[in-house]
C-alpha cells in the first residue's frame, strides 16, 4: 500500500497556476526534501499533501484513502492527529507560554491539562528548550521559538511531519540545531518528514530530494536523486 | 583550496607537549577528522625540516618493545614561528582554481551546451550525495565537536558549490536559448 | 521637514489607512453634528419674563421650556462620548500597518518627533475634514429643515445660530484634540526604526478604579446634603459647586468603570486560566491576562452609554415613584407627568443610538484584533485547530469580561442617580378640606363651617429598582457584544486562510 501519494495534483491561485500536475510518492519513515526556485509551488504542494489546501484537480492519498475530497473538519482532524505541521515563523500563539503552546494539540484532543503539560515539558526537554517552558514567544530567540514549534508539531507523535522552510527565518547555527533535533527525533519515532526548502544545505538533511520547477516535478535528472547507495538509514 | 601547511599543524600539535612521530600522526588525524590522512613518511620528513630550521629539537628517546622512537619538542623559536603563522591572514580566494570550474569552462569551449549540462547534472548529484553523507555524520548522536566542525566546513563549501551549480545551470540554459533563437 | 513633505507623508498609506481616515472623518462629522445641535439648543434666547417663560415659537416642549433645554443639550453632548469612542477605535484600525510605515520612516532617517507629528497630522487632518463636512451638513440641514408650520411655529430651533466663536471652537477644537490625543497615544509607542514596540505592562492592573467609582458615588450622594447645608445657613452655594459635583462625579465614575474593566479582564482571565479545561477557554484566558486593557479600550464607549442609560432608568423610576406619591396624597404634575415620561423615552432613544455607535466601535476593535493575529490564526487552523475553537475563544474573550463590566456599569449608573434623588416622600402636614360645594367653599363666610383639618400622613414611595429597564440595557449591551463577535468570526473565516502562510 502506498503511504502518502500525490497524483497529477493541480492547484491555482486565482488565475496564477502554482501546481500543474505533480505526481509524488512518499514512503513510510523517509525524509523527503521538496526544493526548487522561488514560485515553483513548493509550499502549495506541501499544503495539498497536508490537507490544508484542496487541489483543483488530481488526487492526494494517505494510506490508500483519498483525502482531497474530505471535508474541512475531517482534514482538520487528520492534521491534528496523524500529521504535524511546522512553518517558517509566527505560528506560536503570542499570549500562551511555550509549554501551553506545545500542549495545545493535546488539549484539543481532549487530554487533561496536567497530563498535557507533562507531555509538553517532555518534548521541550527533547528539543533542548526546557528552560523556556514558562516563557512567552515574544521573549524567546527565533531558534527557541522554532524549537517550541517543532515540539508542538511532534507532541502528538504524528506519522508525517510537514515542514515549510522551518529554518528560513533563523541564522545558520540556530537552523542547524532545529534541523538536527527534528531529524534525530523523526528517525527515532520513525516519522515521515516532508521538508520544503530552497537551500541545498537544508535539503542535505533529507534522504531524497524532489525538485519542482514551474509547478511540475523536474525530471531533467537534476531533480531526481535516488537515495544514497548504502547511505544513511 | 590552498594546501595546508603540515609543518605549522605539527608545530601546533607539539605546542601541547613533546610527542614522537606516531603520536603526531594520530593526533593530526584525530583533530582534523575530514582531512587527508597524514603519511608516516611525511611526518618524519616534516620533522626533519623543522629540526633543520631550528624550530623543534629531539627531546629524548623511548624504547617500547619496538624500534627506537624519538620524541620532539618545540625549541624557543618554535612558538614564535607558530604565532607568526596564526597571525597571518590567509589571502581570500587569490585565484579561482577549481577543477569543477575549469571543467565547466572547458566543456563549454570544446563541447556543446548539452555536454556541459550533463556534466553539471552529474556533478550536482555527486555533490548532493556527499552533502547528505556529511550531514548524516554531523547529526549522528555520537558526533564529536571535531566531527561537527569538519563536516560543517565541508558542507559550507559543498553548499556554495551547489548554489554555483544551480546558477550556472540556469545561466547556461538562458545563454543557450539566446544563442539558438 | 517642510510642511508639504509632512503632509505628503501623512497622506501616504494603504487602503486600510484610507478606511481609518474615512472612519475618523465620519466620527468627527457625527461629533460635530451633535455638538452643533447642542450649541444651537443652548442658543435659544429665553424670552423676557420670569424663569419659566417659554419660547413659544417651538412646537416641542423640550425646546419651549427653559428648564429642559440644558438637559436636551446635555443629552446631545452625551452622544459625543460614544462617537469619540468610535473615533478612538478607528485610530487602532490598521495600526500595525501604519506602525510599520512609521518604522520605515524612522529607518529612512525621520526623528521620533517627526514621526509622531506625521501620525498626529494624519488624525488631525482626517478629523478636520470630518468637522468641516459636519459644519456643511449642519448649515444645509438648518436651511432645509427650517419649515414653519401653519401657525408659524417651528419643530426645531432653526431660527437661531450658535455663536460663531463656539462653532469655530467645535470645528477647530475637535481636530486639535484628536491630534493631541493621537500624539499622546503614540507616546507609549517607542517608534524605533525596527518596528514599533509597545511597552507591555508587566504589572497586573490594580483595583484602584474601584476607588474612583466610590468617589463618583460619594460626590453624587453629597449633592443634596451640600445643598441642605447651605440652605440651613440661608446661603447660596457657589454657582459652580453643585454642577461640579455632578460633572466631576460622573466623570470619576465613568473613568472608574472603564478602567475597572481592565482589572475585571485580568481577574476573569486569571480565574478562567485556573479553571479552563478546553483550549478555547485557555486561549481566551491568556489573551485577557496578556492585555487586560484591551477590554477597557473596546468596551469604553459601550460602558459609558450603559452608565448613562442606567442613570436614565433610575430617573424614570423616580418619576414613576413621584407619580405614585401624588396619586396617594393628591396633587401632582398631571398632564406634565406624561410629558416627562415621553422625555425619558427620548433619552432612552439617545442611549440606544449611543449603544449602536458604541457597537460600531466594538466591531472595529474585534476586526482589528483578528486581522492583527491572522497569521497566528492561519497557522493554528493549518495545524488542525478547528475554526470553531478559535471562534469559541473569541466569544469567551469578549463575554467573560463584558458580563461583569456591563453589570458594573448598570449598577453604578443606577446608584449615581439614587444618590442624588432620595425616595420621593410627601405628606406629614395638615391640610384643610372643604367638604361643601364650590359656592359655599368659595365664600369665606360660609367656608369655615364646612372646613375640617386633616393630617396628611407622611408617605414615602421608594422607587422600584427598574429591573426590566436595566435588563433591557444589559441585553442590548450583550447583544452588541455577541453581534460584533459574530461579524468578527466572518472576518476570521476570510482572514485565517492558508495564503497567510505562503513563504514563496
């Protein structure tokens, strides 16, 4: 059975086409980088795969089920339970502390507050930011914020983590720390990661790279990299 | 990349105390994990040159169930030479000297654009594979600081090469289009 | 900076800035209209005669009776309060975008003073446009509405003009005040070249506004004792003293209630945080404690209108009690009773209009809050937080402080009035009653035979608490809050879209 799959996905913003028929397979447990020049449709593909956007045409299947036709509520539930989402910046609720931000998905799932906080603290610890548990995002560094956001994306132990330029707003070292933690934890938990980036250095964290160009997968040989022969994993 | 001055690296390693040749080789390979490993012959040749220049001196012999080993220590002049080296700024990229760069230029000169393109694509694939390998080394939970620093150094250069490869591919495509239309 | 350059920069902006300027101008127009209307009513000249001489040229008793005209003018001036509140809310519309623009100006080398002047100028010019428009509408309206009836009487005081100096004071003074207030508000904003940093208040609000409310209540309660004190000494109190008691007292109470909302927000936020089980309540609780003054800012005009309304309800209850008293002991105002109650209906209408305007301000504030956070909301929606949860958190966030604040405003408004008016009482005096017909009683000779003296018992009619009235006001206030949250949710639907998250 295929794990996560896009078949001929088309999506436009108004009259501007972003995706013109993308076909892509993501296997369980692999880390895939989606790269390409600005405006190639990387983020849109991620949003379609994660069920945030509905494609105009084509299919998105998740473990054999087509999710592109699901209602907003059903897709919300899927994103809350099976998927985790991580953005470039600005995703933490400014008024909540780090621990509360991380606990939010668990509270939504109906977990009790005490239990949710314990889990949140564990994940903050794993990402090396336990010291900011009771601090609000405005008082953290960008790297700390992004690590909290990563903890929030992983706290529900999702099967797939979607990360859209997760280090785009960070300096190199902070970005490396976020990615190192993210990749290590994903491998430990056997979480699949779809990583959107324009930086070769960030794409280097993936097992495989898919390059988009003008809304389609670039098959010119440049975009398709087989995984390393006898490489990592 | 300019050649690393082995003699100065050895001076630096001896600054922490006297060592004999084998120890120096081990220390070198450990501290510079991603560098080309040092050959024994090179260690002894370099030590001999440093001795001739009066920067190191033998500091006693040691017999350890094998052949004689001569330990070396810095002379009074040694630290000064090391200081001078450390204080000298490396000329930043004095020449654009890279086989990668030369190959692309020559490919465009003697072959057609497609040839250059094919080469660029193959090279990019190799670069990406190496980048991924080094990233895996770096993110391994067992990686030491020296491992991470060495991998960082290599990754930064591969990253720069890859960016250049991308840009060049786009430029070549544009140039091709301009010439053939 | 040259004035022309200053002007150009003050007028540079986006569509949101345009909307803010338009709304600021509109509220300035409304404020000018009510201000000029009040001035016109005050300009009606009292005809010669005793203190009760009526201006017979008007059909409306509210304008005819000299004793009522100040009340009418006061009610019209009161309308300016929610209108100015609306203007204050409008100033917040698109503020983040404007702040970014101001920061860019700082980056380009403008001094903090120049940036403040630019922002103040924008507000001032918008208000000036508004007041000029208001003046024009007033002048045209006067001409159009000047329609004497068949008997030559007028429905409105279109035959008098307010003093030119007073008109100028309104038309020029309002924009100046608006510019000053805007400069004052920017004082709390450190405009650095790298974006605007609002200094966050780390301290929780103290319940000092409670003290202000008590002072206001005390001043109203002191109104009669002070008057009696002078009476007992056969002296007239200074002319300013009694009005000052009422004006300062009502201002103190109003500021107390509005500022007290900050404390209420913080406290309800803390309580909610302690007992919240669901994410919606938790989000609302944290937002309330993070910026407790947001509640004060948003609800200010609504609360002012409610205080006024509760006061009016108190006065009406007092009228009703007085009518009841007269019914019991005889005598009374007769036909004028009905007139006073009609006048109170007019006051209630004013309050309703004020609340509607205040709801407009509330809406601006809610929409502004949502658009300012739309990226965070979009991110929450993307990570699978249902929009309903965010909607519920907005509802919690608005209602949790609004319910106690509305209750407080109504209680304070009612108690202020009760402080001034004691329960109407009468009787406690002897009365001569002539039992015979008019002819016998009219003749002083025969009258004495038919006359008996009867003791009229002392009767006090404590006015009923106008629960029904107050409940209507409370319902109106809550409806305004609910309505604005509802409209806000529509904006949330449009705002929290995934487009906010695009990085490429």
